[in-house]
C-alpha cells in the first residue's frame, strides 16, 4: 500500500467508524464547611442501582457544552453555573451496550443559590464529601470524579474560582477555608490575604461579621 493510500484511509468518510458520545458533569459544592460532589441515582439505564455523575447522550444538533448545560438542568434543575471541560474518556469497554466516548466537565455551584430539582428519571440526588464517596459508583465515574478533583485543584492555583462556591458576601477567612478545603492543605494567612487583595476584584462592604472578636469585614466581588 502506498503512502497516499495510507493517508486516504485516515480521512473521514461515510463508512468511518461511529460511536455514541456523552457528556458527564462533576458538580462541586461547598456545604457544612467542606467540599462535596453531587451524585445521582437514575430510575432507568444499565447502571440505575449505582450513583452516577449527571450525564446524558449528545444529540446530533448539540455542541458538547450545550449538551452538558441541558443535561445538568434536566436532571438536577441546576443552570447558569461556571463549568469547564476536564477530559475525554475513550476506553473500549466503558459502556456495556456499545462503544461510548464521554466528555467530562466540572461545575462549581453554591447549593444555597441552586436548589436541586429531581428530573423525571432521577431517583435521588445527594451531596457526598470527597473522602466519603459511596462504594456503588457506576461505569468509570469514580475515575472521572478523581480526575475532576485534580483538575479543579490545579486550576484554582492560577484562577480565582472559589467565590462561585460562596455566598454574595464573605470574609477573607471564609474564602481561605474554601481554598484550603479544595487544595487539601493549609495556606499562610498573611500571604493568602495579600494575594487576594492584590487581585483588585474584591471590595470591602463595610459590614462586619457579628459574634467574632474584631469583627472581620465582609467582602464581595466588584
């Protein structure tokens, strides 16, 4: 076979291999002083007895991002949240029915601003602490969860995202606690405060948190 013939076989044709594509979303929220992830149980499907990330099949007239937004809203009621793509998964045996590729996203939400609404095919939704995940997680979603946590931790070192998890007003100490919870390590208070204020994206509300000696000020995004 000539080099040209080899190259021609690499081109997309009507007979090229096709498979299904899904989008799955790792939704992180900050509850009870710790980072948690939201998992669903479905009433239908091959893995309905297990906990899963909210996800669904890509339709022919959808983008990946559009599919992720739609799936998350239909299954949980959540919409208008910050999310990013994590990774594509393509193992041959990911799904028991057929070949399925999935594109994983992660989203950050404030649970107080996004009350959960069970979709028609959703049996239950629950927030799990990262170090207390259930044993019954379907498909390869445990791998997706772990990769999403790592991706979030790497991103938060260079991007300001933790405010997505906080109320509209927060103290710098509360912001630091969220960062420490995500990163899994303690941060120097003075250096963290200096770094956050240098970003020049927060403003002091002039209001102090009551019940704490010294009354730390509440901040909000400009």
